[in-house]
């Protein structure tokens, strides 16, 4: 039988190496992203706390009502600004956490407690001038001033036992906005920039590679959905790392 020359099936060694390097390069961003998300999950509790981002005026009082009254109530405000804080475990039909910013800036407030059962909350500010909070119609007059409710919830699981509130306090007439934010300091800034660059590079790699694959031969809808989920998860990861490095870890 005549021997078949299989030279036509021979793949040059250099080409094989290049394909291997390309395959590894494609997989590297995914591995880095998974490693980062795994590290992030280690600093996030199993039952994620409630969170809120608010803007208010200095001098007004941020107020969190928790009902029914809870046990082991504590609160921490992480900031380099001046503030006043008041806690009440049992004040009538609810527990109470109040923080009054004294100077403009960001205040990261974490309230921890132990609910006896399912619970609810009302979050807002006490102010003497409700007209300054345009768009919030739920204003209730109290002995301490007008209570402007921002958020509320009910029938929450007792497993949720923390509430994180990020407050941007500014003076009357000052404009808050998207670009009015604090940056992490010292070593925290290096960690944040490195994490941001890594996540951004990984997302850019997947978006660009998916775009060219779609142009070349089409990409399945499942891949596009997966890419969208990756972008959303990455944005949430960057936000959590920003909160961690700027307000939780501190630093000068």
C-alpha cells in the first residue's frame, strides 16, 4: 500500500506556539477577573447589608428609624469631617440612629443591630426647611422639624442586620454631582487604581474580542448576555472597592 505523505497536515512549531500564547492571553483576563471577584467576595458578608447613597445639607439630621426596636444597636461613622451622632435602642415603637454632618464632605455610616423578627425602616432627614429638598413630597412635621423620607422598607429578613449609608453633605446653594467625590488616599489609592485598571482591562479585552468575533462569524446571544452580566458585576465590584478603600480602610 502506498504511504500517504502527511506533510500537508503538519503545523509549524512556531505557529503552534503562537496559538498557545494567544489562547493563554485570552484566558488570562478571565482568570484575573475571577480571582479579583473571589477576593472581593471574601470581604463581603453572606447576607449583604442594605445600602443607600444620599445627598443632604450640613446641619440637617440624617435619621434612620428601625421598627420594631432592635437589640445590640451600634453605629460607626467613617469620615475625616466633624459630625454629631445619637443612638436610641428603644424610643417608643422604634430604634433610632441620627447623624448630623457639621462640615461639607462624605460620611460613611454603618448601623449594626439584631432584629428580633422581620423589621422595617424609614430613612430621611430632619430639617427646618423642607423646601430645600425638592422632589421629596413625603414630609412629616415633628417636634424636631420636618422629616423628609428618602427611603423605606418593610418585612425585611432578620438575617439582614446592617445598614450602610453613604452621605454627601454640602452647604446650602452648593452643587453636588457626579464629579463631586472623594478619592482614596495613600496606599488605598494604589490598591483602588490597580483594581480599577485590572477590571477595566479585562472588560475591554472581552468587549473588543467579542466585537471582532461577531464581525467575523457571529456571536451567540448567550455570550452577549454573559458579557453584559460581566460588565454589571464589574461595575458593582469597582463601586464596592471604592467604598472600601475610601471610607472603610481610611488612610491619609
